[in-house]
C-alpha cells in the first residue's frame, strides 16, 4: 500500500480518505497519512462494513 498509492477503491461513504482493498478473503480498510498508511479495519469479505 505504501509503495502503490493508487491501490484500493475509494470508500468515502465510510469516512474521509478511506480506501479498501481485498487481500485473500479479507478486506482491508485504510487511509493514507502524510508519512504512512493507517489501517482502519480488517474484515472478513463476508461482513458488511456499513453495519459495523
């Protein structure tokens, strides 16, 4: 993620700057910060992030 800034899909409906990318059977929600990447949440692909 840190070396590929275009990875993931924007998910602004979940919060400002939130992006999501699949990794195996998980979905990783993250946002870019000035000098690093903040992992916001990791969910099983079966879960609906809007319900959490």
